[in-house]
C-alpha cells in the first residue's frame, strides 16, 4: 500500500496534548523525534490516498485545542516499517494484560491483545490508554460498553478479562472498521457499531469505558443519565480537567473510586 508520512512539528510541552487531540485523525501510532532546537516532530504513516485529508483533520483538531504546530505531508518509502518496529513495544498492564504488535511474542500467564500499528487508532503506547487498561484490569467482569472505541484495544482487553457482552462504539466509520478487524485478528466477539454519543442512544451496561476528551466525557455523562452504569472508567483528560468531569458524573451517583496519573494525564474510575 503506498504510504505518506504526516508530520506535526511543535513545542515539546505540547506533544502529549497533540497526540490526544490529533490521534483519531492520524489513525496510527506516532514516532516522536526531538529536534536540535528543542521542538519535537510527531510522524505518522497513513495511506497516501487519504494523507491530505488526515493532515487537514489533524491541523483542525490542533487548532481547536490551541496547539501551534506546522503540518507537513511527504510521500514515504518502505523505511516507515523500520520506524514502526522500533517504536511499538509490548505494553504489560497490572500483571494481567499484554498489548503487543503482531511481531512480538505472547507472554505466558498474560491475557493477550494484539494490535497491528499499521491499521490502528491506538496501540497502548499513550498514557491515557495505559491508565484506562490498568483500571479496567481491576474491575469484575460483566456487560460493558466502550464508547469511542478507536482501534478496539479496550473492548478486546475487556473480553480477554471476561466481560461479556462487550459493545464497542465509535462515531468514526474508520474506527469501526479497525475495531472489527482487530477483534477478528484476536478471535474475540464484540458488538461493534457506529454511534454518536451526542445524538444516539447508548446500550445499558454495568460498566462503561471512555477514553475521550474532557469535553466529550461531560457529554457522555448526559448521555448516560437515563441509565447510569455501576462503574465507569474515564480517561483522556488532563489532571487539571478532572474536577469538572467528576462534577458532571456526580448527579448520576458516580463518584471517584480510583485514579491513575501519568505524564500529566488522568484515568479515573467512578462508581456507586
């Protein structure tokens, strides 16, 4: 498949936020390179046919988040594969889960989640995903909804941990396709569907996972008001955004029970 490299160059302090807000647009794990002037470049490899659209969507997302960045697109040769091999390493979670690319072997005793970075919207490398997985690993199994499923990592991990049934929902049709492909590759059964949490009714379940933005998490609280879950894992928010998000879930009877903080990001388990 002909590929192009989409590059975002920005201040180093803005890199974590840029990954969070532009990750859905880029659709693949990024390689981060520190430049001599202290700035960083985030490189992602995407199909050449949609590179211009991806770059435009990433630029719009960064602009909406007030992140100053230059965005460039360049046709790529096969060296991208070597960069992906170097960047994507297995991620072990709570001694129970292993999220790994397909070229890395499984580890005995760990529930196995395989994600191909060439097609995924998330590969477990970001702090928000790791925190969400760590809190998920501590939950008892039962019916579960993953809202904003991206590549399906959280939903697949939930099935590996015994949750059933598991719904994986996303507004982006490309995310739905990636989740279906990853579920098949992992041999797990998911109910995958396209849903917009601002307009569509969500399935009722005991547990909700949501690795989104703070704004979307507040929207999610409203969408769950008719049938609040027993527990929810909320991720994708900066530590300083946590109080406002928690305030949105308090009227549902859901209060903070646990938290993981890493690299300025927070993943929070709320429950009754």
